[in-house]
């Protein structure tokens, strides 16, 4: 049986990663943070399970109030941590592809830092980025809201999402 899902499609991952990199406001982002953002772009239903900080409680309500008819029951994940680990090779190869085209700095990428370069993204792709539905727009708002959150520690993004192990992180 052949089953397709965009989480395991390299071209879809390149599109999502490039979209996230284009949308982010900071100068650079950590690889794990970008991987987490990509996970939620792929599985927006899972965003309701995040432990939100108090200042982003309004954003949490957006995800909690999604109508049941809008939620695909086949998108409910039994083990999100396994899924994000299965997505990792696709995410890494997508970023390598983006770096090969010069949209991100390849030297920083080798240090697990994603830094956007000055190279212009083609207009056709930017137009595709603007075609978003409400769910995607809410995930992009989540990206902006969580960009100031530390990645490590008990208040960090890894801990709040529970997707990537944080036990041995430096903080």
C-alpha cells in the first residue's frame, strides 16, 4: 500500500522551510527551532498540545477553538516525537538544498544555525507563500510568537512542545 504525506516529501519540505525562513523576523534561527516550526506547519492539529506561555494565551485559544469539522481525524498522531524524528532527514536535505541555491548561509548551517542570505527568492515562489489559509496563517503567527522564547530549559520551546529531547541541553 502506498501512502503519501507531505511530511515525508522532500519538495514539500523545501517549500515549507523556505516559507518559514522567509517569514521569520530574526536574523537567524536554530536548526531545532526551525524543525519544530516545520512540524507544526505540517501537523497544525498538534499545536493545541503546546504548553503556551502566559503572554501567548490568546494564540492558544485560537488552536483550542478550531472546529471539530476542520480537524482531519487522520492527522491525529499517536507519537509526535517519532514523527518529528522521521521527518528529520527530509528537513536536513531540504535545508541542504536551500543552502545549495544560496538562500541560507551554508557555513552557519554546518553549525546548526539557519541564517537567511541576501539572495532574492523568485517572485513566483513569494506569490505562492502569500496563498495561505487560516490554519497556516495561525501557525505563522505561532512562529512569530515563539521566536522570542528560548529554545532550551524549562521555559524553552523544546520543553513546551515535548517534540525534541531537552534533558541534555546546555541550559
